[in-house]
């Protein structure tokens, strides 16, 4: 869905606008929450994460569609044309954040915890962008549906899968933020990285569950969408890291 066109015919898509707003909102939220001395470092970490996510997301998308991009290689670099894999973006963002933490001699776990507002804003804006642009839509329903576009631009009443995703994400991060003021969070999730691990597990479980409500075309492997397998993998990884931190008292320094 086109948001507007700049002089010279440069098209700006609604999805890109929403992602940009989500990133700006998330970084502002991170800076507002951070202690004054740590705000700049956390924003820089957020920018590294965004850059890594952009590269990783585009790289995986191009890899999954290599039959086309091998003969149109330059188009694989044109991110503004659209085409991002959320799994690649998540992995790329995590790797970029880890690299930044190593170079800046900071705690990867603490930075990951501090960047959860950015993650929340990005996930919500991505769901809304999918709603506008016709991705990850639900099946047609006779009642209880909401207008949603498909990949051809047709508008029909569908199960609002994208809205479910946005609301579930908001609810999860609200619960995490609300719990931070209580003793439960201080005792159980006070160690660096545990909140981020819990958020990764929660987000991955949501994505895995919602994949069964999606009706848009997708590659399958052993009867499941590839994005469902990716969500399952991230859920297992996050669970193992979370479990290990409790068992071994890892502080992710």
C-alpha cells in the first residue's frame, strides 16, 4: 500500500512508514527510560540492532528467493523495494547487538533488557504494516472479521490475525513492564538478560500459534510454515537461555 510519492516518482510505502515510526518510537522510549548516563549508549545499541535487523532480514529474504535474485542481484540490495524476513531481522538484530556489546565492553544481557521497548514498538508496527499491506492475513470469515487486504490488494472480511498479534504483543510487554515494579521481577528476573529471554520466548510462542491462523501463501516444510519453524526455534533457544541462567546463575556479562 502506497503512503505517498515523493518528487521524482520515489514511492514511499505504508509498511515502511510504520516501521520507521515504530523504530523512532522505540528508540525514544528506550532513551526516556534509561538513566541519563546510559541513554546514549542504549540508543546507539538500538541503532546497531536496527541496522543488523535490516541487513539480516533482507539477507534471509533474498536467500529464500534466490532463484529470482540470482539473476537480479542488484535488486537484493534495494531494501526500499520491500521484502524482509522477520526471522532474519531478529537474528541479525541479536547478532549486531552482541557485537556492539563486545566492542563497547557492555553487558549484552543488560542491553537486551533495556531494548525491549524498541522490540515492542517494532513488533506492533510490523503487525500493523502487515495488516495494511496484505501479509500474514487470516482466513475469510462470515462474521466477526475485519477488512484486510491480501497480496493482490483485494479487501475482504478476514480473521484479524495481524490485530491479534499486535494486541498480544502489547499485552505481553505491558505485563513485563508492570511486573518490573514488583518484587517478583526483582527476585526472579533481576539478572541481566532474563527479561529479554522471557520476552523472546513469549513472542516466539505467539508467532508460532498465530501461524496456524494465517491464510497467506507461504513455504511449508513437514506441514508447517517456515516462519512457524523459525518461531519454534527461537522459542526453544530463548527457553534454553532462560533455563540456563536460573540453573547456572549466568549473568550474561
